[in-house]
C-alpha cells in the first residue's frame, strides 16, 4: 500500500468523524434556536416567575447558539490515541454526542493537556498524536507523531512528517498563525501555569512567546470566566503594526473578551506610532523624567496674566504678579494635584480681593458672599480665572516642553546637559508631528500628577426612552439584558483589569512600566520577552526597579522556551552570528528545521538600490506563498515604501526595524543592515531581531 493510499484512507476515516461532529453541531444549533423560541413562549404564563425563567432560558440558549456559530471553521484539529485504547479528538469547542459521549474535547480542558505536553520521552499514556488540518468542513491533511511505539497496536498507521515541522513549513498568512494545534510541552506548561501571580516567559526568536501569551489569555478566560472576563484581560504589544498582526488570534481561539493595545495607544485619545532615536527614548523612558514633569505641573501656565485689575464701585482692585504667584503656590502645596485644587486657587483670589476691598474701604461694601457673587458675574473676571488657572490636559503640559527655556528650567539638575540638548532637539517637532510612543508614558504620568477635577455624575440614558416621556413597551428580560450590557461597559481609561499580558517586555522602559502598573494594580500578569532583543540603553538597575514595582510582590512563575520553531536553521545561524559579536556566551534557542536554502546577501551601488529592492521583492513573492516583509532602518521606512506599492500586493508589508519586533514573515528582504547596525548602541540587537523574522527565505540588500 503506497503512502498516498494510506494518507487518503486515514483522511477518509477522520472525515467520517468530522462529518459526525458537524452533523451534531447542526443539531445542537437547531436545539439552541428552538430553546430560544420556546423561552419566549414561557412568558405567556403572565407571572413574574415565568419571566425570570424565560430570561434564563433565552440567555443561555442565545449564548450557546452564538458559540456554536463562532467555532465552525477548523473545529477539530487533533486526535489522541491512548494506551487504554480510547480515542480523543481535540478542538476549539467541546462537543458531546446524543448519549453524552465526547465527540470533541475543548483544547483548554485538562483532558486535552496531553495533546501539547506528551513527548516521546514522556508520552503520558499517548501512543499516537495526530494533527488534523481542514478547510471548511473537509479534512485536507493529517500529520502523526508516534510517541510510544512499544504500545502501538498492530495495524496502527502513522502518516506525515511530524505535525510541528510540517505546520511550520507552511505559510503564515497575513495575521499571526494560530498555533493552537502545534503547541509543544514547554509552551503548554507556561500557558497552564497558575492563574495568580506573575508568569514570566523568556525565549529567543521563534520560540513562540507571543503565541504562548495569547493562548494563556484564552486559557485563563476559559478556566475562570467570571474572574477574567468580568475584570477584563489587557494585552499590550510594542507597536500598532504588531497589535494588528495578532488581532485575529484570540477570536480564532473562541475569545473576544480581551482588550488589545500598543504602548502608543494606552492613553485615552492618543494613538502614537512614531519612535524616537534610541538615545532620546532612553531619556524619555528614565524615571528621572517624573521629576522633570513634577516641576512642570507646578509651573505657571505660559502667557498667564501678569496681574489682575478690577474696578469695583469706583475703586481699583489690583493683584500684582507677585501676589498672584503667592496665591497659586499656597493653593498648590507639594503633592497636590493641580486640577483637583483649582477651586482653592480661585478661593485665594476672592479672599485677596475681599481683603483689598476692605482695606480700601470701598463705599457701600456688601457682605463677602455678595461681593464674590458680584465679581464672579463679570465676563472679564471669568476670562482671567480661565487664563490664570486653566483646567490642564496632559498634552498641554507636554507641549510646554517644546519651549527650550522651560524645558531647560525643568530639567536642570535632573538631566545632564547632553540629555537636555537631546530633548530640546526632539521636542522641536512635537507640535507638528504629535507625540511619540515614548511620550505616551509621559502623558499618562502627567495625567496622574495633574489629577482630574470632580465631575458631576453623568445621568445614564434610558435605552427604552422614545421621546417626550414615552417609553417602549419592554419585558423583564429586555430590561435585564440592557442592565447587563450597561454594567459590562468599561470607560476608555479603564484601570481595573484582572489580567495583563505584556509582550516584547524587554523593550518596555521604566516610565512605561509605571503606565502599565496603573492598569494592573489588582491584576495577575503574563510577561514575555527576550533580553537579547532589547533596544533599551538606559540604566538596567532603574529598569529592574520600575518593573518590580509594577509587578508588585506577587509570586512569580518563570518559564524558558528553548526551541526556535520559526526560523530555518540556515536563517537563524546568520542571526546568531550577529548577536554572538556582543554576547558570545548568550544561550540561544535551537532551530529545529532545515530547508537547505541559505540566506542571500546582495550589495549594489546606492543609486541602484530602488531598482534592486523592486527586483528582490518580485523574486521573493514568487518563491514563497505567504507573506513577505521588507525591513528597513527606522529613518528610511517611508522612503523604501515609496519604491514599492504594498497596497497593490496584500502579501507585502514594509516595516522599520523597530516595528518588526514580534512579527513573522515567510520571506524577508532586509534593506540596509549596516545602517541598522550603526544606528544606535542597541543596533546589533536590533539587527539580530530583524534577521530572525523570516521562516523560509531571507535576503539582505545593502548599498555600497
């Protein structure tokens, strides 16, 4: 019997089971829809108990129907043949037959753990592990691992070339590949680590750190939905490009309850994508910037009124600048939050004017309350108060740093002269270009330092109000659903997450750790990263302190990933040779897959670079079926993108060397590797990252 015949027969056997699963799924959908309809009929009884019963029945039926609809594609992806003779199929959703027999085991359930954890050294009772690939409702391919040959019954067939390597040989697609079917044991241990405390996952390029983080989020939502869906799960990545890349993973795992943000979008109303040069980012990310900002928030606003002059009942009341400053500082003691004590500043102005009016013996002077009411009604006085002590937004204060004289005054004695010069130059263009990613943490710090003025409670809109006091006719169930939906709404600046996931954590600055810490005060954490890939060039001790403060004293569970599943051995050998230049003893992951295709290194005259880039891309798109990434030095990203037309080729994406972090492409064209290396003190590490993004083909192209 040929291998193709065996493969076809095994596929037919799995197709038979898959047909049974989808038939049962259709039956369950019909039952859920019928239960939903019958639930509405219960209300005709007319009493309160019937309405409550209706609510429960309709809610659970509708939720079940939605789940069954959402998990149609790729429902079954694995099979376990156990020593006991039992066969378990593993998938995205648990499905039972008419007699409660398990047709599919949910991948997050304990019974499915062996699918990820079993190895040839420790088969955990598994004889054969099978990965099932499908398209729609049709099985397209299967891959087997025989983990315990001595326990294999006569006639057991083993097909394919190994599930993991076969999967990794295929294309990645536009978004991050869903590796739920190919998680290996060391990854699975991290995914299923204790829900409390801090789970720290470290590993080199291609070890699946991001996949582990996202699958862990899905696992936690499954294992304790009330806690984690109720409180919320926050997933933070390094860039907007990265967040777009991973956006489809959690929904593909059946979870839509997580919030995804880049470090540049964590502050409400801000979406920063620009990056600073590495030395500037190191200054902005230092904890010393908090002291600079503390000075800024206590300073007088730019162009504030130099004095107050009011004519009251024939007498001139005048408060000079020195008196105004005295009142302001008295109302703003150290530690006070400026927006929260604004009223105290206004009271100081009223008191000073009242004292002066008494001293001048203004004729027919009323009592103090009437005096203050008279003054407060004057538009020119209200304009003065708004100009003298405005309600400040963090962006207002950050823009003060664009004024060199102010920035030098705030930073002198805190930052070095060289660091101040860097910031003066960097903030010269902030007003035109908007904040950088590093600035977002400063905006969050300013929000903390400024505080927010008290606001009256916002009246909640009645969702059933039509007009003129008329309300829709509603049922108890309608009102309960509306209340549940309203309670589930979170403010845009939500800070009470139950779990926080931080990806590419090696690049999070001390100030960014403070920003994350405010959102994870009551959360458990998953932190993944690779110290060898860090672009942070600031004080390591300061970084460690900020990270430890954000994570708190929670117990820590640490996991190291040691196998590079992404890169071919040929590609990773080149990347490894680069990082070995600065860290010769660094433990690196082992690339387990060989393709026989070596990276291609090209050099061309600088004038020919645009043409050479276009030619190399045409070749790469022909050689690989999946995505192709063009990685450039940070300053040249837009220039290189202008030589191409990424919009015309959906498989193509142009990113700079910092945006490339965490990304994965089947083919990579790396433009200007020498420029990336020389760009900053972290240039070698950045180049190491860029060289390790490709799964199939790598081409480097440098001008000479």
